[in-house]
């Protein structure tokens, strides 16, 4: 996370626009019946046991695997914390380093254990301490690694979502192929570029800290740069409250001096949605979800525009405790599922109270539920497509659902972080 079991909303520090900014995630129903006499004389077929898909011994830190009928994993790798990205196909990660001056060795591995690609990202040779960072745009299928000389509290779990000075080129990779290259964000001596976890590219600030330009990796893998006047031409925009990448587009949430409580979601140069200061946004592969509390609505944003989603009576919470994310083509916010075609399904009548929320969707349509009020990152249960509970998972370590796999991230007593995947085919649930 650095990817996530479910996505937190996108929040980064706001920036004032420079006054002079002209430069620069049963039985078989078809079986035949036998007569009573036949049934008495028939010989039972021998029981067969299907070997598990997984063959890898999982870390001992994972609790409650027996509850899910799991024993062997499909893959388990040690990673450097904060430099991983989880998507539907696999894991992009950096090998753990013991020397902070060592280059980054980047790998992509599929959840079934099949190796993907490998690459190296060199550490800059200039003065200072260079800390590696990672950014992603799951909708575009890219990740990027870069370095900063900024410092922050390592215990601050939200640090990655806030901008840090870009002290190196941005080395991007196509997750599917491993294709990639290092690109440099254009700046002048008076300007500073910064980036964060959900921005593949950078924002550029002038000497006064005002927004001057933005560079984003687009779908052609080109670093596209636009100056402030080009992005907000003819608009009374004074502050960029939030920015992020989605499907190769530069997304911003802006406000004006006349009404700081009003927000506008923009895609590149176009305004696509009116929002308010309490609005929250989730960038998932299929769409951007926008929760607008002041108007009691949830919108889906794509390149074709914004569309209000049918809540179907679902009590989508408009509090900061609402979780959102995606899995297997579904997006979700609170107790609402958004299907790939944009239609919705409300799970309120099947949830165990208003606090239980969706945190994942398995490949067979089962839903993983969690209760954020419980804390600790654990899930509460797996609910089948028919609404019945397939497994109580309160005693199981927290996990995510990616593609047809359950994925656990654990840390041992020595501080080593391991990512482990299990095939859904090995699940044995009620």
C-alpha cells in the first residue's frame, strides 16, 4: 500500500495557486434417483481428497487459517514496507534492503506464485539521505518509484498520502509488462516538485509555495505537463485541496476564495462534479467514487462524466468511518456494492447492523465484511451471494481479496514484513 485492504479516502495538503503562476485502488440437481432396493445394495464411492492449490508454508503470524480451511499458500514473499502495490493480478514489491544506499530491486509476482518481471531503480548519488517512495494509478495499470530527501515520523501511517519533495526522477513501470523508464518532472531553479502515493507524476510549486504546474503519466506512458492557467483557465480557482491520478488523468479538488466550503472535482481541465468540504473520494480501477455529504449522494465519475448512483435505500454513512474500495470489478462504499456496469446493490438488510461494511468481494461473488468500529484491521465475516454467513472471520488475521486470492500482510517480531496469498479454490467454508 502500500496498497490497502480497503481504500482510505484521498486527502492531501491543500495548496494555494500562485498569484504569478504563468510558468511552469449441494447435491447435484441433475443426479438421478435410485429405488429403495437399489439404495440398500449400492456400494458407496470412495471419498476423494483434492490436493490444495497452494504448496507454500505460510507465516506463523497469520491467525485463524483453520477457520477458512486454509493450510498452504500460493506465494509468500518478504517485502520492504511502504513500497508494495496490490492489484487484481498480483503484487509489485521491493526486496528488503539492509543498506539504505542500496538500489531498489523491484519485482512483480502473480498471486498464484508465477513470477512476473524484475527491475532495478538506482538510488540518487547526491548529498543527503534519500528515502524511497511509491505511487500508483491502478486504473492505468502503472506504479512508480521515486526518492525524497524529506523526513517524517515513521510511525505516521498517513505520511505517504501527503506530498513530499521529489528529489529524483520518477521511475514508472507498466504492471502487466514491466516496461518502464525514468522520467524527469520539468522545473526551474525557483520551483519545487512534490508527489505522493496516489499521484504518478508531480505537482510543481513556485518559490512562494503556490501551485504552478502538474505532470501526470498518461495512458500512452507519456509524462504530460500542464501549467496552472492551462488547467484552470477562466476559473476563479485559488486553492487545490487534493490531487491524484486516475486512468492517466490529473484529478483535482479545488475551491475558490469566494466560497471555501464549496469544492469542485476536476479531470484535467474540466469541472466534472460539484462537491463540498466534507466530500470524500475513492479512486478505484473502474471509476472515481465521490461521497457528497451535504447533498446526501454518491456519484460515479468516469471519462464520460459524473452519474449519481442509486442508493436503493441503503444508509450510506456520511461519516469519516465510511470505507470504500474495489475488488473483482465491483466497487463499494459502506454497505453499497457498485457492479461493473454501474448498477448497485444495497446490503443493509443482510448486514449485522449499520456499522458492518463491505471490505472486499471474492471471485465467486461472496462479500467480505468488516466493522471499522472494532479496530485492528480484522474482518468480521464472509457472506455468500445468497446473504448467508459462510464464515465468521473475527478470529482471522486481517486480509484483502484480490482476483481469486485472499492476501495477508504480516510483520514478525523482528519487524520483517511478509505478503502471503491463498487461492480461493482452497477455501472450505460453511
